[in-house]
């Protein structure tokens, strides 16, 4: 369903009953996906487990991804030039910021009259989740930063072989070539301890490509990530939000050191590494993630019901 959030159109999936059998509002989990990814990238098994644990689950397409509003008028950004500026420490002017994307997420809660939620973000979504917690800490019951980063300068980047695949292009025009290229990219960053078959990858990537194929949106999101420098120095302000940092110890895209840095910067954050996990969410990883995530959410639930938010 479409919701108007932060003055743009956002595609939202609202799963689970809003109230329990006693008529009390169920605690809400807001899931924020990563760079260019769509709400359908959250594994159904993860969503179902959260529903079974008594949570209401919200997923949405970030701006410039999936079925949410695309920003064609902002044009195609120069990612290579932005990357050079990042390395030189120069200012980057993004088409929009991660803070704008955090306001989108907050707008989703407002549109559904939700006062507070557990916020879980993956990869770039973890950065947006961090931004949301900084923007509106009173609205965040707990924070989970999954395979993400603080954005601190000097942290290790992708493995060289991963960078080569990321810089490659589809073999040709058309949907099949785009799917084939995406499969190569995802296999390059996948969990070595939890491999999936080519057929499984093609099914996942094909479903996403048929739902929405919009590569220029990825470029604008990427520049927003590169431009978000100040967040790293602000994370120390997250003193009263229960925070879980989960990361794969075999992540070839965002190395585990990035998680260690994030957890060090957020007061009281708990760091959990998953052996054999890369930069994806295959079934085996989901099982281990849930073992960490659900107790984290349960412990942060309020003792009194979460009230609905009255939009101003």
C-alpha cells in the first residue's frame, strides 16, 4: 500500500494485527532495507518469526527503490567523482541525504499513527536506522544495526575481488542480463558458510527485478551514503536506546571491523558476530539472527502498552 510519508509516496507492507487478543497494541518492528534493495528482500521466514513472537512488522521501499517514489528529476549522480571526493575528504553534495531517508522512515510511523517502534536496519538501512535513532530517540524502542557501519573514515572497505564485480556492468541490455549481473554481485558478497544455489539466487533476484528495476536510484542512494560524514561523531549520543549490532564475520563487502567500530561508538551496544555470514540473509543466517534479535526486542519492550502517535 502507498503511504504519504515525509511528503513523498512510500510503498509500505504492514504485517500482523495491530492489537493482541486483549486489545493492547502490539509492539512494532520497523525493518529498513539496504542499498537499492526492496522490502521483499526481508526473508519471509524472518518476518513470520517476528509475527509469531507477537510483533507487528512494517517493511517499506526506501525512496528511489522498489515501488516508492523515484527521483528522476535529480538526475544521474557522478558516483566516481563522489568517491574521489570522499577519499580526499572533500564535501559531497548528494541529491538527498540519509537524514532525508530517516525522515521517510519516521514518516511511515506517523502515517500509521505509531508512536514508538523497534528499528532494524540492514547495510545502508542500518545507517538510516542509526540516523532515525539520532533524529527521534523518543520514537525508538530499540535499535538493531545489521551488517552496517558507523561510516567512520579509515575503516576497511570491500575485498578487491568484490570491488571488481561491483564495478562491472551487465553483459547486455534487457531483463535477463540485469538478473545475471545481479546474481554475480550477490554471490560475490554472499555468506560462505551458508551458500545458496544459482537457482535460488535467480529466483530472489528475478522477483525483485520483475517488481521494480531502477538502477539509477541505487547511484543516488550510494552518494547519500558517501556524503553522510557527521553521523559517526553523533553516535555517542545514543545513550538510552538498547542497541544490538549484528554482523557477519566473513562479510567481504562491509568487513567485521565496521561492526566493531559501530558497537564501540554507541554507548552500551551489544556486538554479535555470526561465523560464516557474509553480506546477505540466507536461511541459516536468519535462524542465528532471530536467536539474537527476538530476545533483544523482548527485553526492550515497554512495561506499559505503546500508544498510538497523534500526528501534529
